[in-house]
C-alpha cells in the first residue's frame, strides 16, 4: 500500500512496497513532461496504467479482471486520477491524498502540513507506509 499527497505546490509519496511479508524501497513518483505520475494499489497494474498514460494516443486503457489501482496525475494546474476508465476524475479540494495512509495525510494537511510532512505523518501511523518520503515541487 502507499500514501501519495498533493498540497497544490508539491507532491509527496512514501517509498514502501510489499513483497509478501518483505518491505522493499521503491520510487512511486515518475516525471512525464510537466506532470508527475504516481499510483496507489497494485504495482503491476500501476506501471501498466502509467505506460498507457504516456502512450494514450496509441494505446487503449488497460483492462483488468479486478481494478485495485488508481493512476494519479499531478501538475501545477492541479490533479486528476483514473480508476476504471480513461475518463479523468478530480475534486475541488485544495489538497488531496490517496492510498492506505490518506486519512492521516489529509488530516495533517487540514491542520496546515505540506505534502511532504503529511506523508511523513502517515508513515508514522499507517503500517503499510514508510521507508522514506520522496517529494517533487512544482
């Protein structure tokens, strides 16, 4: 599981992935032109969705038996996310968090934390998040 947070100025993600009962350190933020791509959920599905997004002019949206993943797209203008289709979704909130640690991160940002600190707080309390924080500023 993961936590990815966006505060309008930066996007941050934890670095923990699970392989059975083993914790692994991974990167969850990917540059794509002036955007940052990420995902929460299944890593194989997430990487397939990122590949689709980078090549969406020539590829169809991936089809899975069961959708467990959300593709996240961040930019200076805001964010959008994809779950079941190639139709982007968004909300009108000034900040947002995704993944198993989202509740902790949303609470932290509501209390004034930036995305990096919000992810750090989520990592302290959600057992599925951790192993450091990566942040990209816009």
